[in-house]
């Protein structure tokens, strides 16, 4: 995204800012002057030249703009139009994305420099994402445990998520790395350490270079200088303890048995706090106003990537009490809506959007897939079961054998045998006894699909696909 701002009557500054999260608008150009911003989505290079020329002539161009927004000239978060995808939800954590220069530390106010993380340790902040060791649990518990455990603590930013459905962490690292680094510095100060590692996929060389540039730029501003470490671009490597194995250079990447937790025995045996970029950005937001609305927003909003059968994915921020219907306005659905999968590759399926995001069984990974009427619920659940059988680490029997058995039970549906009781019992055993969340969550797409589309399973057992889109998909 580019932002053109007129500093004087005859001078135009052009900045390359980060993504807003709304892929439909890329590349988005913002023309800004004296507290007024015009939005030009999907602008071609020639259009950018024309906009800069117009601003050099002393006028803010608005012809052809998708929106024009009036705002405080000193605003430090993206001004939002009254309608369109950017108007969906709120933009507290996402605020700097697409507006500030991601590599200019002077554009940010670093709250870790004057506020210790103890200021928000009692806030109801929870970890976000499957790559977070405190996923959906209070982060302060892990901080305190790591601080009280013998040994030199270390902080890990786990940004290696091979599931490209989830784009929130990458949006933050690309669009507002300083916000993440500020949160990291605060937690490191709380733990009394300067040792910080950022774990990213080895294949994402562009993000690696971007992060190293951001770290170098902030070196004189922050008390920590993180080290960027790469790991295998595999789904299993995103699990927090598997990520620690990858960072240590283990030949076999698999989750560790717990307890002990990473906070007690983590990277190279040291007490370790491991969070996603989303979580660290929330720490920074809470530090900005530890007693007020920013702290509340850090605790209650969620970052979601809305994807699936859509023209372009969108990463948005909504309140924890939001309903799924909220996300429809962020994307253009291709075809008619049939169902949604909430929670990533192992999320839960629902045929209605009139349900709270926090509804039991739907998952909290930060992904909502909107799927159209060309999708088959049985095939969708089966494809995810098969992925689990291929992606699991093989460390525990429920994950290694359970995922294979689950896939076979779904294959049997295509051969005329739909054993509801056996599928549900297997799902119950896997969810309760698996060593890692992959094995525990793998049955969720299947079980929720059975709840919502049982008649479709019965039809497949009778040799029919009601959607008319599949045969033996497994």
C-alpha cells in the first residue's frame, strides 16, 4: 500500500506502508492532506503518478476515490470510511496497519519504554492462535510462571503458521512490526531478559528481510534486539512446543509432552514465554492505556481472517461478542452461502451465521471460511480429516492412529456405511487423550458437519451427493 501526503504546497512525500488486511483493495493508495484522506483501491502505477502530480499542484485528488475521510491531521491509526470492508468491526490492534510507515520507529510511540508489563499483568489478556502457548488462556499466568522458574527466561514470537487461511499475524508483522516489537520488549522487561527469538517459516524470505529491517530500525529505541530464526514450513511446526524443537534444530519436529509447560521448561530448557504476533500486539495496545478503553479492547477484540469462497480474503477486527453475520460485509462471497468453517483447518462447521463467534465447538484460531453451495459438507470434513492424518507428528496414538481411523470411517460413508456412534466415540477419545491440539481438534470438522448436515452423510451412504459435486473424495 502507498500513502501520499502533501507536506507543503509544493512537496509530496510518498511512503510505502503495510497492508490494511483488506486484500480486495490491494494495491491501495491513500492521498492525504491536512486531515483529509482519499482512498483509491487497486490503483495502477499510472494512477499513482496522476495522484502525486495533482497533489503537487496543491489539490487533494478525489475524483474516482472510493471514499474520502476527514480526520485529525495527527492521527496515528488508519482513518476508516463509513462503509465498505474497512468499516467492518473496529481497528484497535490493526490501527497502524496501512497507515504508518512500518519501518519508521519515529512514527510509533513505544509504550514499553515507560510502562512495565506488570501494568497489564492483571488484565484479562489471553493468548490468540494455535501457535500461542497460552491460546485462549490468561497470558499473565505464563509470564508469572516463567519469572518464578529457575533459569534465564527467553521470549519467543511464534509466527510460523503454515495454514495460509490465517493472515492476521502476517498482516501485523508486515503492517505494524513496531507494535509487535513494543509488546515483546514489555514482556521481556517483565521477565528480566533481553533474549528474544522470532520464529518464521524458512520459505518466507520476504518477511524475514522485512523483520530484520524493522529490528535494525528499532535497535536504538528498544531494549531488546530479537533474532529471526527460521523453521520448516509445515503445519505441525506451528504448535508452540514443536516450534521450540524447530528452533533448537531438532531432526524430528513434534510437540513435546506436557507438563512441564514452556514457561517451566522451554527453549533449551529455559523458562520460555511463547506468543503469536497477535498476542504481543495486544500487549502493546493494553500498555497504551492500562486502565482504560485500550486495555479493554486488547482483552476483548479478535482478529479474524475471512476467507473461503470469496473474491479476496480480508483480515478484520471484531468484538468478542460479535456474531458471524458481521464478517459477511468484509468480503464478496462467490456463489450462495452454504456453510462456514470457524477456526482454521480444524474449525467447526455451521450452516448459519446467526451464531456468536465464541459458540462452543466452532474454534478460536482466528479464521472464518465462508463456503458456497458448490461445497459438499461430507467432502469438506473428509478432506480435513485426511490432512490431519498426513500432518500429525505421530507422537501419540490418538493423533497418529486416530486420524487415520477417522479418515477410514469417512471413506466408509462413500462405500455405504455411516457409523455415527463409532465416529463420535473416536472423536471423543481423540479430543480427550491426544498429546497436542492437532489430534484433539482433528475430529471437530467431522463432528460439527454431522451435527449440521447429518442428512448429507446419510445420502452419501446411499450413493448420492446432494450438492452434486463429489464422488469418492477421500
